[in-house]
C-alpha cells in the first residue's frame, strides 16, 4: 500500500512523504528539523525506514532542514548537481549535507531507490535549478510539480501519466494583482519562472489529465494571494465545466500550509 503525507506546503516550508511497506522517501525538507522529527514520530515513520530525500530546488522553504536531517540520520540526498551546489551556498542551510551523502541526478534519467522508480524532469522556476518527480511504486504513478512558472510540454507528458498528482496552485491572479506585494514581486510571481496560478493549474489539468487520474492535491498556496477554498472551487468548477466531476471521477484536496495533511492511502 502506497501512502502519501504532506508535512507542510507553502512558503513557510515544504516537505512530503511517500511510504510503501518496504520504506519511505522524503521529498524536500523545508520545515524545521524539530517539526520534521515530530511529524515522523507522530505518524510512526522511523528514521531507519527512510531510504532517501529527494530535493526539488534550492530555495530555503524546500531545503531548510535537509542538511540537519541528512547529518543526523545519515540519509542520502538526491538532486541535480546545480541544486547541490546551491544548497552549499545557501546561508539558510546552516548544517550542510555531507559530501558522501550527496547524489547527483539528471533530468530524464530514471533511477531506483528501494520500491521507488524515480524520474526527475525540468520545471521552470527562478532557482539555481528545479525539478519535478515522477515516482512509480506498487503499480501506481505519483507525480509532484511545485514552484513552476509555467507548464512545459515535458511537464504535460508527466501530468498525463499520473494516477496521483501534486501540483502547484499558488495564487489567484486578481488577488495577486490587487494585493499588497510590491510590483517587482508581483511580476516575479506571475512570470514564466515564478509560480502557477489557480487558473493555470486548472488549464494544465483540463488539457492533460486522463481517466487514469485518481487524486489531485493542490500545493504551495500563497497565504496572501490565495485561499484554500478559492483554489479548490476554481479547479473544481473548471473540471466540472468539462464533464469531470470531483468526488466521482477524481478526488481533489488542498494541502495545508503549516500542518500535516493526510495520510492518504493510494
């Protein structure tokens, strides 16, 4: 049985967890080390069961605790060479990943960790580098896309392969435009290397999901420029307009920003 947990999703910190009967993967470690250890304990996930940490990119809200947890539990960390270099130079990561535990990966090249068959793919974002992950395990395909300025053709392919999909719905366009952020930050968020809006997320789903999709989770919502119910209603309404009914054809949930969501049994 494949299990999915989110320990936090948003600019305050991102951390996701996939578990099979034979082990666990963490995806990003952007929450505090104490919170991460508390959540693992609360959900009965032992450090010994964690095979590795996958990292999407080197912004602090995705890597804050990666060095600390890697050092303490001797966990290998997999990401691109550019992201590893970015982590080394990021002052927010006070404890660095030991060199022996740094594993370089390349987009489009599949690799295996325990039960998990993993393929990283490029995601456009204004970080040193950024990847999404397609993860196959127990006969199911799980895809995670966060911090994406736009949806590329390659990303569309992976969305189409997903049975279970975590995808960014960061902001409502009108809330962003009318909100308190300075203009340069609004332009950055709305750019092709910024973050996906609710509308862009809905468009990506409508154009690319297949009848094999079972569950979609909306991630990395902005606290200032979005609202969980608004994001959900925007996506649900768009899907319904094309004959896709939430609750019948697929499940739709919004991941919480600062507390765990789940567990979800896939």
